[in-house]
């Protein structure tokens, strides 16, 4: 697959995912904005947030607060907007305002599959075909900020509440909620003291088939909450939308 050599991006959040993207993306030009006082080689730091005119896309890999804070400026600038902190969309009033504004913008919203596989199937089925989605997420207790000696269900309920209560851990639930409707996604979050990686078991019931996907995602070395696959998934989505690939799969 060819790279993003002709793509200029603004990366919001130069943490674990941002740095990996910078390393593997081979972009023509990278700007970044981060609230932390950091410098990185190969990217132009913005002292204050703004959308440079020459960027093709803005990549958010910061936090759900950042999505809420900067979205409308990005839509105003008409740039393609790739969002990883999809938990932001669990906030209903933000969600409604965002999608209303998106309709009047030339921007496109790009949501990578991130840490969850099978999203291609869920998207292909669409809201009307999907009857029910069950997402069971199992994470090491420590990455949920807990010290436990046994497995514990820390949350059970719909995707909206899951992402509102655990924004850093439940982006996957919010992404599924956006595709099929938040009320159709039932989430169970389990803290497991013996796990060293993140597990998502996705079960989809639809009018034309039943599907089950199981992911064992190794955590990023620099942020155990984040699965290492996420940055690669973001790059794949960027290449599909803005890159030079002649072949698009998935
Ligand atoms: N969609 C998915 O499947 C998925 C998977 C993993 C992580 N994520 C999300 O992606 C985001 C980034 O993950 P990460 O592992 O790189 O996190 P990280 O903590 O390593 O890096 C985040 C960076 O963003 C910066 N930041 C935070 N809020 C900001 C703001 N308001 N403005 C500017 N900069 C800000 C921080 O200073 C930090 O440098 C997180 O919100 C995480 O929950 C999504």
C-alpha cells in the first residue's frame, strides 16, 4: 500500500498515537497542537490552536474534550476531520450540534475502526439491518485505574453511558453507537487483574446474519489504555481518503 506522501496534516494531540502516526505516516507536512509543552522532530508546533490553510486533514488523537473544543473551527475551515476520541459523541447535545454543522460544511468526518475489528461488516449492514450489538470489553485492572484481585464487571449498560463514564476506554462503544444508534449497543466492561492486553468481543445480530469478532489487542508501550493497532487503523483511513492508494480494501 502506498503512503501519504502528498498529504499535509494537523495532528491534535502529539501523544502515543500522534507520535506513532508521525513515525509511520510519511506525510508531506505535519503541524501539531498539544496542550503539553513538547517538541518533536519532523513536525511544526502550533503555539495556539488554529487550522493552517494548507492542510488536507486534521487528525484528532488527544481527548474527547479536544474534539468538543476544536470541532467547530475544523468544520468551519472545511477540512476533513479524523476523530479517534469518539467518546465525545456520547454527549447528545454536542453530537446533535456537530452533525447539524457537518451538514453545512465541506468537511468529511473520518472515523477509523480504531481498536475494534468487524466495523466494515457493521457499517455495511447499517442502522436498519442491525438489531442488537453486544460489546464485551475486558481490560487489565490497572489500565482502568483499579487494583483488584479478581475479575469484576465495572460497567454494564448502553454505549452512551459507557463512553460518558469511561471516555478514555470506551471509544469503541461510541464508534459502534454512531453507526447503529447508541441505544442498540449493549456494553459490558470487565476489569481483569490477570490480563496484560485489551480484549473486545463484538457480537452483532442482524436481519441477515449473526457475527462474532474477538480482538486481543496488545497495548501501546507508552499508553496501556490505548491498543497499538489504533494508529495503524487511523493511517489506513487517512490513506483511503487522502492518500495515493490505487487499491482500497475494507
Ligand atoms: N477510537 C479508538 O478505537 C481509540 C483507541 C485508542 C485510543 N483512542 C483515543 O485516542 C486519544 C489519544 O490516545 P493516546 O494513547 O495517543 O493518548 P496520550 O495520552 O498518549 O496522548 C494524548 C495527547 O493529547 C494531548 N491533549 C489532551 N487533551 C488535549 C487538548 N484539549 N488539546 C490539545 N492536546 C491535548 C495530551 O497532552 C497528550 O500529549 C485518546 O482520547 C484515546 O481515548 C481511541
